[in-house]
C-alpha cells in the first residue's frame, strides 16, 4: 500500500531525527510519544467533556426512557435531539482511541526497520537502552515495560470514573466498565513478548495519559481508595464545564410535535438508527393489513377488522371448516343458525351480521 508505506516512512524519519537530537533511540521514542499525545490533546479534552456531559444528562435520558418505553423510534429521536441541544457528541470519545491504532502500528514498523540497520538509519538504534541490552526490537527481558504500561492503564481507567460513583443501573454502562477493567490485563499480555520499543511507547503514553487525565478531570474514583490524593480545583481543570454557560436542556420540536432531527453527523446517525428500528419492527410484526369492507349488493363478505375475514372470491367450504366456525366462542364467534336450504346454501351469522356462503352441489360457490 503506497499510502501506508509513505506513512511508515514519515514515522521512521521522525524517530530517526529525534534519535540524532537526543543521541538515543529510547529517548527518541519517549519524545515522539509526548509530541503525539500533545497534538491529540484537544481531541482528548473534547472527548472527556462530552463523556462528562453525557453523565450529567443521564437523569434526563432516564426520564425519556420511561416516557417512551414503548416507542423506540421516538426515544431515539428525542435522545439525539437532547444531545444536539446540549452540544454533546456520543461518538467523540472513540476518535482518540482509534487514532492510537495506526500510530502504534506505524511506530512498530518504523522501529523494526531502524533497528535492522536499514539504509539511512543512525547508529543509535542498534545499541542498548537502560536495562534493554538486546535492543528495542526485542522483548523486555525483565517484563518491566508491560507491567508499567498495564498499571498506568488501570490507573487511568479508574480516574475516568466519577468519585463516589454508586452502583450503575444501566447494563450497557456496566458492560463498558467491565471491558475497561480488562484492558490493563490485555496490555500486559500483549506486551509480554512484544518488541520493547513499541511497548516503551505504550508505557510512556499511559503515564502521560494519567497526568493528562488529572489535569482534565482530577483523580476521579482513585480517591475512593486513596482519599488523601491532592486534587485540582474543578474550575481550573481542562474538562470543566461552566453550568452558567451551558444551554438549557430542551428538546426542539417541529409543528407536528416531533423532535427536529439534528444536522451533520448526529443527524446522519439518527437517520440510520431510525431506519434500523423501522426495519426491525417490520420484520417482527409485518405491515398492518387494511380491513375489508362489506357490500351486500356486490356479494363481498365483510369481517371489519377480523383476522378470519372471508376472501372476496368465496371457495367451497368443507365440513371441517363449517364445524370449526360453529365451535368458535364469544367475541366474534360464528354460529350456524339456519339449516341448509333447498339449493344447497347455508346462512352463516358473523357478529350478528348475516353473510351467506353458497355451497351448491355442483361445487361452484355462489354468494347470495
């Protein structure tokens, strides 16, 4: 892939340039990590503010869930409108994490190429760094880096949760917390036998993320375990949202009383969710059938909303069908009240309204 190769080449050039400045490949990786995390800081702050705003909107969202418990489409519309009115993007938290994937992969390929002595690479990538005597392209022999990366990943996960948070009633939020608890173990297992250069990047970015999280939101739920931890005043944090400057929580509606669909990415997301819910409802219940209408002069049978309405072109009835109709109970039950006439027809009453089905001896149905 030419684009990917160009991207890896750019990462390799940046790493080698930093190594020539600091005369060390390990310090070059640490400096590269700090630069990348600082560039992504605005996105991280936006994602943190959005997550905090969603927590503040949870009482209002629960009210909407109770109000529209039986109308999923209306619930989705009003929830999206609520996010739009409060300038909250529920997908904002995904972007910083997704950007880490190509950065990590590009870093791995760049370090591997530099450590193998690729043409143009400086000599700082072939030597040792601290206790990593075998170079940055081999695993950590003491497993210090993966443990440090997993430890600080766990600390950051705890800091992302509110202080003194009670039991969660939302099953989706509980599941998300469980996934976040597993992440540190995944980092340790992944970095256990991996090249130490990329794991050094992950450990550095985890440590940087802890400091960054403290500046944005404070220690969070880490104070549940360590109440003595120093805390920054809330109004000085990067993730602080001034209540006086926040818009009032309202849901904009149109002339028909329906919530106004937001524009941009939020509107596109809401439209996709509405379409999915409509298709799911159609698969579950199907399209409602239009009720049949009766006309005695035209000879069309009517059941006005009954599921067992006779077709417009009557067919020959068997003895079993007539017996089933005679045995039906109350609430629209059919009863045979007249004996067969001389011409072979039989009068049937449905809900007090007489409708006749002809069963002549010749087998051709005639409606009277």
